[in-house]
C-alpha cells in the first residue's frame, strides 16, 4: 500500500477516537491546555498527525495479510486518540474497546475464510489472555490501581500484537510499565497518593514502540 494512502486512511479512522477526548465539560479538564480552544486544536492536530504517521508506517511495513493489515492500521490510527482521551478525561470508554474488538474479530473471520488458517486467531487469543491475566493481576494486587478501561483496552490491543508475535505482548506490557513508573514516581512525590495517573497513554506508547520493532 502506498504510504500516503495508508496515512490518509489512518487519519480518517483516527477522527472518531480523537473526538472522544473532547466530550468532557471543559472546566473539568485536568490541564489548562485542554481547556482553551487553541490548546484543544493543538492537541487534536498533534494526535491526527501522529495517527496518520503511525498508520502510514504500518501500511507499508507490516508483514500481514490484507484483512489483518487493515485491522492493524485501524488499531494504530486509534492509538493517539485513545492516549489523548485517557489523558483528558481520565477514562477510556468501553465502547472504544468494543469497537476495536469488533474490527479485529471481523478481520480474523475474513482472514480465516480467505486462508483457512486458524493460527493467527489462536495466537491473538493467547496474546489477549496474557494481557488480561497480567493487567488483571496488577489491578487485583494493587487494590484497583488499574482501571477497568485500561484492562479492557489492554486486552483488546494484545489481539493484533499477539497475532504477529505472542512474546511481543509481554515485551509491550513491560515497556509500558517502564515508561509509566518514572512518571508515576515523580507525580507521587509532587501530589501524593491521592493523585491517579492515567495509564492509557503509556499503554498506547508502549504498543506503538513495540509494533515498530516486531
């Protein structure tokens, strides 16, 4: 696929996910740059450019069948919007996870009908199981330190990554943790234990970085 075509498709796919970030009343937004029109425009443009770039790169470099490639591009395009949504609203709505899960399920079914190979779907389910077990365990033993939306989106995003390489799911979760811990330590020192840091941006950043090297 031509990179500009992939980037354009990624941009179109990203818009609904970016829009989800701005459904919160402005006065309740956590950062001043999220409240002003210029700040919201800046973040929207940045997320759109990042989505187009990531989807464009996936479109020309990922070694996958046409249906799996389409799903990967949608997931990649949604990464900046999901990260922005969690940073802005401090939550990841479940409909986002359901939508992406439906996209992947449709791609898996079409891929199976075309190739008659259940292998990719099985690997995807193994990857999702690893992510669900890991994130669910952390949430349980930390007393709710991870929100249900983080667990849902983490499990769904493990599907395409597991399809490509099951071990990559474990590396993704480890990388996301390594990205989050230093920031969490700084914020804990500055704001105390009552401050809740969104995990979604780190999960999305870790997923994108892992996908670049898989």
